[in-house]
C-alpha cells in the first residue's frame, strides 16, 4: 500500500470524514491515524479584498493525497466561484509540497453540463479539467458525469479520470428497500414497473435501469425553448406498453430546477399511472426546485424521490421536499480510494447491475 492521506477543502469536510470512517474497515487503527486522517491538513485564509490562500499544515512529501472538494451546494455554504478557486489553490499548495500523486475526488463536478463546443461559448468542464491538470492533479475521480464524451477531454497519459457510475447505489437501494426478494422482482417489478427517461438524451440512462430490472422502458421527448434558460416547451411520451396502472420511475442523472421533472409529470399524469416516482444521482435542487417538488407532492402527482448525497442535502432541504430519500455514497468512495491506493482493478465497480443476480446472492 502506498503512503496516502485523505483531506478536503471546506466544502467537503463532513463527507470526507464519512469516507474515512468507511476506510477504517480496510485498515488497522494505527494505519488510519498515520495515513488517512488529514482533515486538518489544509488551512484556507480569506482576505478582506476577496482573495484566498490555502496552506498545508504538515509534510506530505512523497505521499499520495486524496483531495475531496465540491463546488455545488455544500455543508460550509461556500459559493461556486469561491469553492472552485479554493480547490485550485489546494491543488497548487499540495503540488508545491511535493505530494507524490494528487487525486482530486469531486463526487459531483458542478460544471459537467458545460461540455458542448459551440461557436462563441466557453466550455466550463474543459476549463475546469484543464486547470486541475495544469496545476498538478494526477487523477480525477467523480460520479456519473453528464456525458460519456466528457472523459475524452483529458489526455490519460497526463491525467487519469475515473467516472464511476452511481447508478448501482440507487439500484441496490431499490432492491434493499422496495423489492427485497427475487419473487417480488419477477411477479411485480417486471410486470408492473416501468422506467422513464426525462428526455431523449436520457434514454440511455433510463434503459440501464430498465435492463437492470427487466422492466419496460418509457422515453420522453422534450422540446426546449433555447431562447430561455431551463425552459421546456412540450413533452411527448413514447412507450411500447401502456403506462396506465404502472409504477413509473423517472430516471435522471441530476435534478436542477426540476422544470423538466415538473413538465414530464404533468404530461404523464393524464396517462393514469399507478404512481410516479423520481430517482436521480445528483440533487442540485436550485430554486425553484423545492417549491415545484413540494407542489407535485401535495397534489399527489409525485409519490417519492430518491437521490444520492453527492451534493449536500441538508436537513433544511430535506424538510422542504416531502418523501425525499437520500442514499449515501461514502462507502463506494472508500472502495474507490482503496482500489486506487492499492493499484487494484475497479472493474467490479463498473459492471452493469443485475437485480436478479443481486437478490439471489443476498438470499
């Protein structure tokens, strides 16, 4: 095992602490103290003129450093711009202190949707990844990038990037919480559930869920008004099987303002499904998402919503959104770190999920 330390910028202290606790399953207590616990490693000074400086409080020469950071809504209340700059300063400080490898772990990369090259626009994700690489990051790890093509923005010979599917977390949660047995999967889920994409671009993601549970797929095709941000004009529903009487699960990689979700649920409701649920990886919940979702719940149009904690879901957020269930990802993050530090294969973490196999093994 390489000598390593886990640290975090202000935005991810609590999350990194959870990961450290999970890592304790794989290492002895002395190894934890010596190699893992670096939550006090970084110090961030904020100056009166708005500038910041990050310093390293102890020697890390020759060690691998896993740096957790987030520019999305976070526990410390650091805004997007400041969180990004703090991350860049942290990587620079670690590089100057001669870390062996700098592994940046962003559970959700906030600029991941800015991945399209058009004539006169910047590409936020490319700017972010290039900046991290140029400052000295050797490896970038994240969950569920918005697009597979995003991984091609980095030259792997210069900086590795691992985009770990967080879908398995959600699949396992569905099995453990709502399905529980192979018999229920066969008799109820395969016959009476269906998984629905938010739009045509999300068909692949929804198909992964449908295939995992051998359930029908419903595809929604939305028409955007590109003259306005986050504006949907209309939604068409495509399905080989009738939607009426089905338990529908709308699948998405992220929920931002919930505009797409609201429009889709209003389009699905007249088709008389038994219930409509939403399952998504990244819970951005930008305003007015909490208000929109609350109205959908109160009008009995939305039954439940399941997300992961890749973006901080505070108690305040959870109180504003009824029937919100948050799936924790720290255990998966710990397994990823263990594999990287030990130079182990991560193929097990990348395999497609099969509910039948999972439930049979559980039994």
